[in-house]
């Protein structure tokens, strides 16, 4: 019996389960540490949401027993990208609107709006990106064609710099804009006693404040569209 006791103790130690000391081990990666020398490693260990070790795969595998082990198969691992000025949501909302960047004439702008309206049959038509300085006729347009195409449906199209909009009569009516109306720090363009639809700087808010809040499906599409665009550019959420 005395001879069996040491053997039983050895067997008990051998059978004892190895205790976890980490939550996650990433191995076989190219880990960019972004330290002062921009060194790279092949593995790192995470526990309770914090990186607790960075080094070589073989060495860290011997030191740590993780709940989850991920073989990166040589893929790169970067620190998280943090942009405090991304306007991610606004960017997504913009993707739901008429893209007028690079349009070379007012006719091209109106054609783009018409194509958008065919695909999107409900609600306000919002667009951005036109710049009359890119056109052969370098002057602000007027709303006549928009009024003809959309006598009831409101339209607001922002200039590329966000300092001017053109709105059709339907939008102006909702906002209660009148010919000759004035506002400090802005302009409501009136020519020959008629509104042209051009609103500059502070005047824009009179109309834009009337735009309804986006519906839940629009918000969802905005976020997913922005996410898709960023993923396509290689920006991941980790």
C-alpha cells in the first residue's frame, strides 16, 4: 500500500486539469505594436478585456492557457482605429440621399434627382454636392424645373460646401418662406419678386428644420451602408 501511494499521487497530478489563465490567445499573426520602434510580434494574450502579454507564439503558448485560441495564419493585427470626428451616422444618412458630387450642369443635377426619385418614391428628396463653379454657366440655378417635376414632393439640394441650398416651392411652402423675406446672417434669394429657391447660410435652417426625422428603416440602412463602405476600405470594427 505504501508503494502504491506515490504512484497514485503522481496519477492525480497528471490528471489534474490545466487551469485557464487567459481569455484569448492570438497566435501566428503579424502584430503591429505601434511602440516607439514600431516593432512587430507574432502573438498576444488578452484577459478580462486587457492585453496582458505580447511576444512570440511559441513562448506565449507555453505561458498561457486561454479559453479561446485564434490562429491568425499570418494575418496582420493592428491597434483599434479611433476617430472622434467621423460623422459616421451623418455619412450613412448621406448615402441615402442624392449624390450630386461632380455634376457638370444644372441639367445633370436635375436628371440625377429624377433618377433618384424613381428609385425612392416616398418622402422628401434630399441631395448634396452640386457646385455651380463646375458648370459652364457659373451662377446659382433657380427652382423652376424642380417645381415642374415635383409640384407636391419637397426637394432640398445642398451645395457642396453646405453654405447654400436650393429648395423647390413645395419645401418653401412647408417652411412658410415668402418673397422678400430677410434673415440675419443669411439670404433668401428673390429676383423680380419671386423666390429662386436659393437659401444661403442662416436662411437654410428655415427649410431644413422642416425635414422629418428619419424613420427606423432609414436609420438602419444608413448605418449598414456606412459600415459596408468602411469595411470595403479595410476599416473593421475588430
